[in-house]
C-alpha cells in the first residue's frame, strides 16, 4: 500500500500511520523533524506517481480567510494584484493535489477562498473530537474517503462554547506551534482510514 503525506515536515501524520502498521512516506521542501521515510522535494514531483492514499497540507498563506482582504484592489492597488496571483497559484496547487493520481485523497486547509468561492470542505473537525482537550477548526476536503468519526459525544458546539477551555489551543501556543497538525486527528486518520483501505472491497462514491 502506497501512502503519501504531502507538505509535512513534522512527521506527525506519517508517524501515526507507521504506528498502526501502515508504512507511509512524507514529502516537503524541508527535512523531516522525525526519523522516517521522507522526500525532500516539491510535492508536485511525487504527484506524478500512483498512490493508494494521499493526505496533504498545502500552504494556506494566500487562500486562508486571514489574508484575503489583501486582495482588495481598490484598497491595496498593485500589491493586491500580486497577492491575487499568489492566491491563484495556491488554488492551482490545492487542486493539483485534490485531483492527483490516487485512489483516496484528503486535503487539509483552513476555511477561506476555496471554501467560500470554489468548493466547501467535506467535513470540519477539532482535536477534541478525538480525545484531546483543545479546539482548532480543521477543514478536510475528501475524495473517495469516509468522513472521520468522532470518538467523543461532545462534537457539537455553539458560539457559547467556542471561547471555553478548548480555546487554549489558540491562546497558549506560538504561531509556529498553532500551525502544527493535531496528533489526535492524525491518529484518527491512520486508524480509521487505514482500516478502511485494508477492509474496503469497493470504493466510496466520489
């Protein structure tokens, strides 16, 4: 079984699959922080190959909600055009992954330009759905994969609960650490999708 974890230098998701006995390889322009199978290259080089499963985390700088206002030409003029160019390049990369040569695909990204203007995510999860105590909204675009099932009964929340103790993820970590992927969600991916790939005899409808 060929499993590729794209745009990951931390080894978090790759290690989760390794733990559940499914050998995976990660790929990023940076070296891996953890020992394991890892390509140091542009992910596009590996998208030409066939994979049973691709899970990827393409850069979100130019397509997340946080920076979209910089694309306002009326306000930012020529700088906005440069930003729009980079936004469009990020969108192209996102969909290169989403339509890559793989039987099953997950692309993770924050809500932003793609979710509001092109394609809504298949599901939105938080670390506390899977045994953590933290809240961090995580959007997943899935192709031929079932949505992750929560291990917690407390997976529905309102604006009243958004500022509770789970919001510690947002307030207590540095910017670099806040961008890291949750090991709890990684474990759920490896356990649930690994089992799905092994046991499924027919693909999920696209």
